[in-house]
C-alpha cells in the first residue's frame, strides 16, 4: 500500500466512526432552525402587511378622488 491509499483509508475510518451529535449539538441545530423559521415568517408577514397597506392607500385615494369629483360637479351645477 502506498501513502495515498493509507490516507484514504484513514479518512474513511474517521468518517465512518464519527459519534452522533451531542445534546448541545442538536440543541444548537434546533435553535438555529427556529431562528431561521421565525425570521422567514416575520419577513413574510411584513410583506403581507406592506401590500395590504398599499392596497388600502390606493383605495382611499380613489374614494377621495371620487368624493372630490362629486363635490366639484355639485358646485358647478348649483
């Protein structure tokens, strides 16, 4: 066997005999997953409210414009 083959066998042995994650390791993974989920949900809710606010503003502008047009028409015919 040459040095390369021995090195590959050592890498394989290390990879196959790795211990499972400790409790702290799993807790870190779970904490990061929860933080990421909370961040994504927060961004989604923020975008939802921003879109709703924009639609409401557009609707309010339309109502104001219609009201102004009606008032203007009444003043001209009066």
